């Protein structure tokens, strides 16, 4: 007869969580920059907050500095990133989970260019949730809109 796995043993066989850093770049008009994923990519054609997966040993802030330079040709400094909210859920069919931490940033250097996206758009925060997005971006958009309306950030 098989014995049940202890919680420690069960944790050892679970695939690792994918950690993702994303950013809400806010311009002077209070609009948020979103990017549309290329059609050939996973979630192709959907809108998302810029960002990406953390590399081994990388902090969320370091990942955003790297990803925003790679995706948008912008310079973002860690001290200008404010954590706002997070979302967790399933990551595809591999049985892994994903955690996305969303930051807010109002200060950066450069003009955004869609280096890794089909297109970019500045959106009113309340309108972001009306776009076609990956599932975990919806709770991020909703919470971001609430926080911005409250004047907290």
C-alpha cells in the first residue's frame, strides 16, 4: 500500500514557479503603456504590461531594468520602481504556476519603441481591462486602476 506524500515531498516534485516582473509605465497624462504580443508568440495578439521572466538569481527590479531595455529601449532605474500588486495562477499545460509582480514607474529615460512587440499603446487605466489580455493581466489591470483612482501612487 502506498503512503501519502508528506507536504515536503510533494513540494519537491512540483515544477518550479515561474516568476515574472511587469511594469505599468505611467506618463504625465496618467496613461499606462501596454504592448501587444507578436502573433507568432504564446498569447499572440494579446495586450500585456511590459516585462518578463526573472533569470536565475535576479531580483524583480533587476529583471525589469533588463527587460524594459530589451523590449522598449528605455532606461528604468530600480529606485523608480514601486511594487503595486501581484497575480498568481497556472502557467500553461506544464503544471507550473506563475507569479507576476506588477510595479509602477513614472520616471524613465528614452522614448518607448516596440522592439519585442507588435505595437504599443498608451491607455487610460480604467480601459485596460477591456483589452484582450492573458488571464493574469486582468486582475493586475483591475487592481492598478483601483490604486490609481485612490491616488495611492
